[in-house]
C-alpha cells in the first residue's frame, strides 16, 4: 500500500515501475524509506520505550480503512478514537484515502511474496514480531477480542486485518 501511495500521491517516487519490480529489488537487498517504514516491530518498541503503552490505540490497516465497526464493537475505528480522545465524533468515516491497487495475491507471484515476507520478518516487519510486543503492552487493540497476552492470537488478528 505504501508503494502505491507514494507512486500515485507523492512527489517522492519509489523504485520500480511495478510493485513486483520493487519487491524483487527488496528481496535482493534494496532498502529505502518504504522498506524502513515497514519495519513495524522496532518502531513500536521504540514508541513503547518512550511512552506508556496504554496511551496507544492500535488499529490494523483494514480496520482503519473500514466504514463499518469491527466485530464486537458498536463504533468504527475513527469513532472509537474520537471517543478515546474525548472529541465529538463526526460521521465516523474511515481513514481511507488509499490508492487503488490490486490485492497482494494478484500483485506478486507466490514465490516472490514468500521471499518478501521472509525479508520483512528478518527486519522486524512481521505480524508475529509486532504481536509479541503488543501482547506485553497495555495498548488498546481496536477490534481484538482475544486473550490480552496471547501473542499467537494477536498475530492472527493482525494478519486478518493487516
């Protein structure tokens, strides 16, 4: 998603004419601002080291960009965030301003997708790594209804809505 956003909406253009071309270069060792921004595990850990984790409201991409409430919630992510901050909620619209793009399954062949996931996992860009940190935190996990300290269940939640 970040590659498409930068490709279509930003002046700073990412490498590659296609996302598959970009992914191939990342698998081959190419690193840039998009790759660094995808290293969620060290980023979340740095923020939690600097601030109390209970101050954080974690919303996976698909839930943040949905106009419907998550399972078990009456509020959309935007409405819940407004409530959490003590603000009046507007129409509860999603954060969606994302560029249109094909699904990852359609965009990347499975072998390239697998190799890219491997590289991201090694560098802190996996749902498992993020879930390990979240399971030890007091952050609010919007739309998550499983056991609070269960990293495996949090991993599944992240993957479902990543």
